[in-house]
C-alpha cells in the first residue's frame, strides 16, 4: 500500500479536490490518502481560538461567519449531485455547530486543540462524500482513532500500528482509505495535533506504521529545489536525496517538507517521494536510504536565528564549561542549532526565542554575553560536501564579500552551515546558486 498526502493548496479549491480525486482513482492500487485542511482554514481556526481566548466575541463571530460562508461557496462548486450537496451541508453545519457551541461557553484552554482539529475533519469528510457520489468505493479512517502521542508529545508508532492495522483489516476491501493529517490523541485521550504543518508527519508515521511501499507528499511544487525558489531565480528540482540530506534541508528551511517527517520513514526505510499535484507527471524528488553521487544537492536558508556568544577566560583549559552552558538551554527547552568554539568563547544559535531573556540572564553568570539577532543559517547539503575541497573553495569564493558570523563544518559529512546577517541572505543564495551549480550555464 502507498500513502499519499495532499497539502492544503492541493485541496484548497473545489476543482483541485476534483483533480485529487482523479489522481487517486487513476489506477486501483491500494492507497491510504492523508489530507490537510483546505488552505487558509487552519490559520483562520488559530485566529478564532485566539479571539475566543482573549474574550473578543465579536471578532470570533465574524471569523466563524466568514469561514462558514467560504465553505458554503466551496460546497456549491464541489458537488454536482443534490444528495451529495445535502450531505456536505450537514457535515459543515455539524462542525460549525461545534465552533458556535464552544463560542457560547467560558473559554477553556482545551478548546484550542479541538478548534484546530476542525479543518482536517472537514476536508476529509467533504472529500469522501465527493468520492462516494462518484461511485468510488472508499473508507474514511478517523485519525483520532489511531494517531497517538505520548506525554512528551512524541508519536507512539507501536500504538498507531496496532490501531491502524485493526481498522484496515476490519475494512471490506475497498482498497482506498482517506484519513486526516495533523490531528491525533494525546496520552490523556484528548484531541491534540502534531503542530503546524504536521500532516506530512502524519503521512510518514502512517507509512512507518503500516510499512508502506512508499510515502508520497503531494504539494504545489515539483519537488525539493536546489535553492529557495521564492528568493532565487533559476532553481531546479533535486531528483534524489538521502534521508539525511532531506532531513538537513527540511530542518534548515526547505518549506516543502515538515522536518520531523523524515525520521519515521528513515527508521523503517520507507522511501518518500515529493510530487506536484499540478504537474503529476513530473519526476519530483525521491528520498531514500541511498543517494545519487552528486556531491552537491541543495542549499536552504533558515531565518529568525539569534546568535549568542559567551566569552570567558574561565573556559580556558576548563572542563564542564560547555555542559553548564548547555544545561541552561536544556532547562528552558530551547534547542541549539549551530555551535562554534574557541579557547575562550563559545557561539551558538537558537531559533526559538520564547525564553531568550531568562537564558541570557543565566548565561551572564558564565562570562560576557553578546547577542546578534536577525541572523540566517545558510545550509549547503550534499553527499560528501564537507569533504570536498573543490566545493568548499567554490562556496567560500562565491561569497567572499559577505561577512560571515559563524561556520559549522565537519559536524556531518553532508552539511556545511554558514551564519550570516539576514540582510545578506538574497545575495548569498544568488551567488551560491551561480558558484555551486554553475546556474548561468544551465539556460
Ligand atoms: N492544517 C495544518 C496546518 O495548516 C496541518 C498541515 O496542513 O500540514 O498547519
Ligand atoms: Mg505543509
């Protein structure tokens, strides 16, 4: 069985849903289809929850009304058959009924997860009604019946596997299943989610749980590109990546794939294919254990980075200094991305600034602390990039006019990371595109 995940824009318009329906029914191989919410819905649900939490009843009401209208319009274009339209309307009324009920009560923090779950519940139910009206045999599998996370918010693959396999084997053999991305139940049995963009993660967890033949992530671009296509002209899709390369790229800014979605696939060796709904015949990107020999695969950039330098002569010849520094970050649950050290100073970067102030306050105790905000990590990825002198020279030659704040080299053989001020991001990405991919030659 293959797992196919379609993102918000792939189901964002009624015509796109029609198109996805024809894609998944073009042959009758068994498929488990994971859907995101219709694009824009989750953002609106976040705003609704926020308005309710802040007691802004009128704003919440307006947002709910506008979203309801959007769905009414959507239904009209989605269905041709009156019966399907009727069913769709009652699904929409059900889910908006829940939003209105919550709105009428005193706000509780538990509302948030329930509100955010409505997007995927709606998209999958509306899509299933559409398929059934077309005469397609399909079963809707409720993700809330199998997708489980533990008290640390980590998915529990064994539970997912057991519950999902039971659901699949209870089915009468339609061979086509639809389920919700993103949503799950937590250790207390309450509705929860895998965080924003988590539908990719759902697909990969499902693929791992059922040992799928492959996981396909369908979006609106033809695979992972060699450089950020929103910023740089003349980028191209990378045809093959190893799991490690894809993990580095998605973590360091390639928006096409949720960074957590690599490990389940990697652990169970399930290949992942990134495909374009608008151009289904394009090869996309194939992610697997092996990789092609190309030494350089892609460049990604991650903004919103803060660099922290701790300078202390106490570090000189001392042991245990780094541990004390790292413990501060651990205490505030803040991951560190890059680290460089000299004998008297350590520089590191974070992107989660929620607890920046208390972190800085504690670090002051170890020495002089300096902070640089608005930094960007540029990450160059490929098999052996860090071991290839030619690539290293070309990379640094092409950006020799740009001040570099940190370099991380040798942490893994397939990554070189450079920290720069965000204002240099575009020129750096442009020059690396020319310098590393000889882009001007590929017209
Ligand atoms: N609908 C959720 C979001 O917008 C999950 C996803 O689309 O991946 O974040
Ligand atoms: Mg996404």
